[in-house]
C-alpha cells in the first residue's frame, strides 16, 4: 500500500488568516486546519480581533458577502490588520463538500499561498463616494418604477403623451401631469405649459394626445405615483448635497486645473452639484472630457468605482481585464468555446453604457468602429469592444496624461482602407501577382 502524501502550498503570505462571513456567525482559521466561530455582534467582532492579535496575524482574507463584510473590514483596518477582500467565485470549495468551516480553512491555505486576487476597495472619502453614487443609482432606479406607473395611469385614460414626447418626467411632461392632477382638462392650456420647441414642432400631435378619457380612479393612481416620484427627486437632491461635500473634501489641497474642452451636457439625471466640472478636473488632475461620450456624470461614477490612482494596474491590459472588458478566450484542444459575457464589474458596465450611446454616432471614429464590429459579430460583443477602447484611453489619460484625439469617421475609414491595401499587397507578393489601380 502506497503512503499518502501531504500536499503543502508554498507560503507567500506569512501570519495570514481567513474569515468566512455569514449573517449570524463568522468562522476564522489561522492555521488552515482548525476554525473558530464567533457571532456577528460588535462585541464578538472585538473578541475575534483580539484573538487574531494574540496569534500575531498581520493579514486576513475574507469574501465579499453582501454588505456583511463592511463593518468587520473597517474594524480590522482600524486594528492595524491588513484585509484582502476576494470574489467568492475565486475561492469556491470543491462541489458537494461546502461548509463554512471548510471554506475558511481552504481560504487560509490559498491566501497563504498567494493564489487569490484582491478586490479594489477605495479608502477614505473615495469609499464614501462609491457608496453614495451606488445609492444614487438605486434611487434613480426606484424613481423609474413610479415613472412607469404614471405612464400606465395616463394610458388607462388614453392620454398619449408617451407617443409624442420622449419622456413624461421631463420639464414639460411634469408640468402637464401636475396641471392634470390639479384639475386642468383644456388641451390648449396644457400645451401652453410645454417648452417652446415642443409647441413649435409637435403642437398638433400634443393637442390630440392630451384629449383623454378621464377617470377619477386613474387620476388618483396618477397623483399617488406622482407624489412618490417627487419624493425620490427630493431624496436625490439631498444625496447630491452630500456628494458635493465629499467632492469638496477630495479636492482640498489639489492644484486648480484649467479647462481646455467644452463641457458636455448631461442629458439624464444631472446631479445638482455646483461647479461639478471644475471639482472633477481638480481631483483627476487631467481634462477627461476629451474622451468621446464621457460626461462629468460618467466621470463622477468612475471616480467612485475606480478612483484616480492607477498604480495597482501595471498596464492598460490589466485595467481592461479588471473591468471585465478583455476579449474572452476559452479553448479546449482545437475547439473554441463561446462564453457568456460577464457584467460583474461596475466600472466595466459604465464603459459599456458610454459605448452604447456612441453606437449611432456619425462623427466619432469609435462609433464607426462599433458599427463595423456589429456587422460581423453580435451587438453585445461590439459594445464590449467599444467599451474596451474607451477603458484603454481612460487608463492612458490618467497614467500618461495622453489625451484622446478624435480623428473622425472619414479618417477611420481611410486607415481601414490602407490596412486592406497593405494586406492585398502582401497577398499579391506571396503569390507572385501585381495589383493594378483601376482609378488611375
């Protein structure tokens, strides 16, 4: 009978422990063999930290489980213990053998061996900004629910505003809805509340759309959802004031940077923050408005997710991979398998949204690039490729100060033509042929 051998990992992180976090209990292992359980009350966290110090633990690995990790993470940092937060997918136990005790022991082994990747957690005010911006996005999503309900109430009364104006929660739409709730039924008077451009271009359509079959119950539903929408808008305003305070703290002590590009308009969900452009300019230290499709609001969201220090990414490829925008490659033998596109990265999702907005651009080179990829591949792949280009330019701007220069669609088409011509020349030489220019 052959003797079993104990497989030992090479130790990279000395004096390391791992914590498996749950809602009611946490399990801690500092030797990879035994696990110690603690409750999730603050006093028990303090006992856990005291025990870690007794064992002379200098660094701890734990999974990013919901929001349960945040409180313990901050307490460990305050106690001077370095924390490595990891994606739970990367430290999964063997299937069929998963328990909290085995999980923490396994994590301790792979963390000690340096086999896990640390998630980026911003520090100080950047951490607060990230939480505030994510909260803002959640509030916007909640408000959209009540916009849809207002739209439903209008459709029940056959008021076809959604068929004429792009959004009923714009300035003109809100004024008309408020007037309808207050008892106004005259289409001409409701039309007078609209923006001048709407009155000039869509007056006849709006008059028809505002002729509805009014019903007291549907009006009641419209009023209740309108009130809830207004409540969310007030919440957003309060949130914007807090975000402005955080930005003021972040720009303290930084050099004032002069703007050299035109400020791009923010079409949707514009934050009520005074001098937002200048604040972001001072924090980033470079003019990021040169990047196509990126507005001050995009930069504000990226600031919370990425920060301004890109030293943790050695190259642009590392940054693109972290954003989950790198081309996927899954090969087994001669078979190339297609994988589902991942949208787990918040920063990557922001770049995708920007690329989505550029797909129909007739003047920007990146819009032509996305359309060319879409002609050969799936739309999602094309958007991902465009987002990757944006992420690379964003990285180069922050690390090298290399500003993006827009060449236009015509120049992009010219470069493609030159590439095709060079390829044809290469093929012609290979086969002993000569190209003839029929245009001359």
